[in-house]
């Protein structure tokens, strides 16, 4: 036999999610042996045990073979433990691994793994039929391998299509036949033995250790067949782990025993070149043929039962054409999905060898096992209340299994591993683009909550958060008028999905408007506008009381709003209440932004900042907000212009140099204008009207509200004068009161 992967006549990557037995409609319950052990062991004893194990021993030697078997069995064992945890935490529906992954990690990952699994299951049927055909061809050389394989596929397809019960009844008989063939092997006639010290394994030539591992690994897949039986087991929490672990350990010991037996009985060169060497060793040679046929046909039959149900489950979730979900007969058999499976298997059988796909198919096994282990590990680590499996394992075991699968993939073939991951990622994003809304929760919500909790506690103990300062806007909106929309768009333009934005509205108790309806309406509107905002709708006797409550209490730990956005004074009789809100926000060390009502939408290209010499903090905050607004991706070629007024020409030169130095040191591309005004305070708004009339948004500093209640009326007149004088201008009045030194953000 030539040592080339492309020229191996037969390779059998067994189906990953196979022999899925549908839930019985009767009240019959299975025990550990018939319900779990037998289906699993039949999947683990495939073509490789009879036609490829000897070849592997001859190629890499006994020690390397034992390492390969042990590594593959270890991955399978850990995956079995994780799978048992998932299976005993919830009732498993049709689809096996697809069902588990879609319900635990989300529909996108479920389909990303499930569709490749379906094709793998379908192609594995072809592999099994070709393996059966090879053994029969040795007995009847005049019969072409392709014709034998297609004939076997047709017979098995008819059996699976017409009667699932009939297809399942042969399992115990096949198990006995395989057991008899193994007994015949170990009690058979000796060939000329060779001493272990004289046995020298042949060179690997162009087949390395990991390539041979990729060929062997499918022999240790198939234990997932027990998952579909969880609903039909008497004691699933006990039967699933005991049955699957027992099957894997049994298979491991038998694979090891056969490897040692062959290594000591047969020269390596003959093992490489005689795929039916076991027949020559057996006490009853014909039993080996029976064992080969039993292994191949049972695996093919398992694939014909499992693959259609995987496709059916995907179709029922709306991720494949609905026609594949259609069922027939008393047992609800997915016959259309079975025809699709048979078509793929027929193509694989007709074209003979599909060896070049073997590494890719092996990768799918490892990827699915990796994700299964990851799912179980993360569920255990997060300890969600919904995670209550009857069979528990430590999270480190599952995560170690996931890491082992990933490393093994990369060791086998980095290129093939990346291609496999790319294909699954493409499926993931395809499903995500369809915006499928599932009616079940999955691990992603718990995962986000787990890391959010960690991040919030970490931020709460961080003593120097100013360098990574982000705006957290709390926007108070009234009715969904144009100005309320501008408030939200303004805050979104600055936060740019990098800060936080909360939109708050209020309804009076007993209002006809339901809180849930308003939340849903606002959320849907923001989703359509691609605005990332949390929505808070509160019941309050008055808007003022509602605002007070939100300013006082809204937030969690370090995630409290640091900037309050108001829409200005709408009615004159609300002025006192409005100033109360400003005083409260200022006392709570929250920045304040008041947006003037204007026809402009704040989302154009010219941003003007009028420098506030009376408050360095105001200027720094305006500069940060203006820069972040300039970086909004929806804006292009936006200019950020700093404007200032001074009392004489000498001060003008000094101020110009000062602002140019800020632009240079802070790495901000600023346009700078400085104007001379005899009376800066009185003429400031007239300068704003004259020199910022083309601006799309104008940042202007605001005086702090008085702490003395006797001065509230003066402050009210000040605000009213600003509002009236700036009427029609796109003004954003800014008041900084946060303790965070924003100058460090600009460093």
C-alpha cells in the first residue's frame, strides 16, 4: 500500500451525530445496556477497527498507535462527560448535537455546526458503504466496488425510509456479530510471531503522526447517539454517563488490545499492505467478514437515521427549507429529509473515494466537540440558576477538553482547521443576518451578565478612571416630537456606541398609555434608527418628580450617568422646577447639556466651541464632546472650530497662541478664531449670532446654578435671556460638574 493520503482506497470518518433513535411513542423505557451502551459501542466499532487499525500499527508502530488511541479516547471521554451534563440538564429534542448547541449557545452556532454535521453524517454513509463494498469485492472480484456500494446504500435507504423500527431491531444482532468476530480474532491461529525488540516500525514517509491521528480519530466518534435516547431512559442521569463512559472505555481497551495483538503477531510491512490481515488470524475467518459488514452497515444505517433528523430539526427552526421538516407515518418519519440524505450519500458513493475531504470532516468532529465542551464548561463556571444537571462535572474538565480539541485541530492541519472555522463562521454570520428570533434563552445572556458583573466590580475599585472616560448620557424626553428625537441623536452621535445612552420618559399613574407599550415602541424606533440606547419609562405624578428620582437613583455602581441632557424650558411656569433639576444634577456632580430647540439636526459638518475663560472645566468638557461628535462615523469632513473673545488686541494674540498650543499638545485638528470685544459678557451672544450662523452645532458654557435659594430667580432670568437671545440657533449649553479631571482625557 502506498503511503499517501490521496491514494488510500478507503477512509471512514464515522458520523458525528449518528444513530439518533426517535423517542418511542410507547411507555417502554430503556436501561443502561440497551439504551446507551449498545448504540454507542456500535458507533465506536466501525470500519477502522477491521480495515485500518492494522495499517496504522504497521505504519507508525505500537507506541505511536497507543498514543493516538489514548489521545482520541481522552477527547471522546471528556466530551462525553460534558455532553452528559448538558443532556441531563434539559430534555433533548431531535437533532442531537445541533439541538444541544442551538439551545445552549444560540441558533447561529447551532446552525453553524449543525449544517456541516448533516453533510458529514451523509458523507459518512458513503464511506461505510464503500467499506462494505471493499470487503465484498475481495470475495467477488468481478463485482465493481462502486456498484456494490450503491446497491448497499439503496437497500439500507429503503429500510430506513420505510421502517425505523425495523432498522433498529438489527442492533443487538449486529452487536453480537461484532463481539463474535473479536472473539474469533483473539482465539485464532498464529502467524509467524516476531519478538518485540526486533520489530522496527517503518518510517512515516509523507504521513506524519497528526495525519494518521486524523485518519483514526473518527473511530472514537459516535457516542452522541445516546443523547437522543435521554427521554426514553429509565434513569438518564445514571444511564447516560455510565453507558457512554463504559462504551468508550470498552472500545479503548479493545482498540489497545488489538493493536498490541497485531504488533506482536504480524510484521509491520504486512500490516501496511494487507487490510484483511485479521481474517488470516481469526479462528473462524468468515466471522471477521461478518464483523466488517456489521460495523459498516450499522454505521451506515445509523447515519441514515441520524442525518435526516438533524436536517429536520434545522428545518423546524426555520434555518432550512420547511419541506425538510415534513414527516410521514405513525412514527413521524422525515422521509423528504431522508431522500436528501440519500442523494448526498449516493454522490459520495458514486464518486468512490472522498479521502481529500477526510481532514475537513475530522475537523468538524473536533469543532463540534470543542463547542460542546466549551458550552458545558461555561455553564458550570457561570452557575446560572437554570443550570441544574443531574450529572455534574467540574468546569475545568470541560474547558480542558475544549482546549484539547482546539490544539488537536491546529496540530493536524492549520490550513484545514482555519478553513473549517471559516466555513462555520460564514454560516454563523449568514444565520445572524437573517435576524432569527428564537423563543428560548441561551448561554449568551448568562455569559454577558457574567462578564458584565466582573467588569462592573473591577471598575468600582478602579481609582483612576479619567483616562478612559466615556460619556454616559441620561436623556430626558417628553412626547416623541422632533426635538426629543434631536436630543437622542445628539447623544448617540457623541457616544457612538462607545459610551452609554439612556433615554427616559415618564407617564402618570393610571394613564391609558401602558408602560410596556411605550418601552416597546421606543425600543423598536431606536432599533430602526440604529440608535443604541437603554429605554426607561417610569410612572411619576409629575415629570419633575420623575426626573428627580432618575437623577438620584438611576445607575449601578460605576455605571451611573455622568451627563444629563435636557431639552430646555418648554413653559414659563416650569422654570422654577427646571432650575431645581439643574441644581440637583449639579449637586450630584453630573454634567449638564441643554439643547436649544432649532430647525437644524445637529448632525452636519460644522462644530463651533466658544471657549469659556470663566470655567476651564466647561471648556474641557465642550472640547471632549465636540471631538467625540467630530469622530461620529455618520459625519465626513467635519471641522471642529474653537472661538473665543477677548477685550484687546494683545490678549487676542495671547489667546490665539494659547489655543494653538492646546491644538498642538492635545493632537486635535482645530480651526481657531479669536475676536476682540469691548464688553465680552454683554456682546458674547451677538458674536455667536454673527460668527456662528453657519454652524450646525454651537457649544456654549453655562453658569453653575446658585446654591442660595434667594438667587434662583436671578438664575431663571439668566436662562430665559440665553434661551430667547439664542432662539433658532443650534445651541448646546454645557455645564461641567463631574469630579473627573477631563484634562487627562485630552493628554
